[in-house]
């Protein structure tokens, strides 16, 4: 069974640009959560989607947005990139909301220059 | 502000010893407690979860939960160099997002 797939694995963008990251959950999983990981702040929750609806949102500015499609694949978008957005963006897939096991993808390493 | 606190380490233990990793949390409404392991350059992977006070054992790993004192710990028996990684503690209230600590870096010395 395929794991969680995140694309692309690496990105380099310039300040002011926007970026879209993609996450394909494990087949049958309907919940997708996004996290930002930085050395200073650790893993911080961005948002969670279940059945195409955003169920929870973390304390990030409106430049961070996301969506989920009917096949449970999810995308997150960051507009007007800032240097501080450089981070590892992780997607976690689980069967349902608050499910015991959340499986993480390999992440997308975003570097803003 | 709901927080999860962990000592950043590094925690160094000799091969074969018991490694003890600790975590405290501020939200008394927390119901579920998780330990993730993250190797350098890799994504977190779930090791164990615990819901009830007491101990839960899985192979060389034991999770301990004390809700009254708001702490959860992970014991790794017979530590191996392959256990060297960052260990992340996470909690939630059930149907809520995981709140992670910043992790403790464990180094097992051969």
C-alpha cells in the first residue's frame, strides 16, 4: 500500500512569489493535516481537512491556504512568500478526524531566497 | 496557549542502557498522547500512543502517562545506535490537531 506522497520534495522560490504544495494521502484516508517544521519552532499545525472541508486551522496568516479535493488529495498554497516561510512542510494522512495513527509524508523542503 | 514541553537534549546514553524521554503538557483537557521518532532528514513516524494513566509497553518501548502531573514519558530499553533520532511528543483532545513538542534529540553511543 502506497504511503503519503508529497510533491515536490524540494523548492526554491523568491520572496514575493507564491507556491503550491501537493499531498496525496494513503488510499482510503480522508483526513489530511499540514504542518510547518522549522528548527526554532518545531512542528506547527497549519490546517486540517476532512471530506473536502477545513475542520481546523492553526495560527498562521491568511497567506497560507489550502484545499482538499474529492479524492482526498490536498494542496496548500503560500502567497507573497517571505524569508521566514523557509521550512519543511509536512502532510499527515489519517483515516478520520482525531484518528489514532497519522502517517507523515516525506515533506516538501521550501527555501525562500 | 496549549503547549508541550520537551528537553531539547541531546540526551546521550550508552548502547544497551535505558533512555528516558520526558514531556509535559499544559492542556488538562488532553486525551491522547503520542510519541513520534524523526531521523535526521526524514519525516516523523509514530512509535506509540497512550490514552490511560499508567504504562503501555511495546517491545523495547514503554510509554508512561500521569494525567494528574501532566507528564508523559517514553522509555527505550536496551538502547541501540539505530535509536539515535529526535523524539517528538504530541498530544490532542481527541478530534483536534496534534500539538507537538520541539523534540528531544537522543544519541546512543556504541
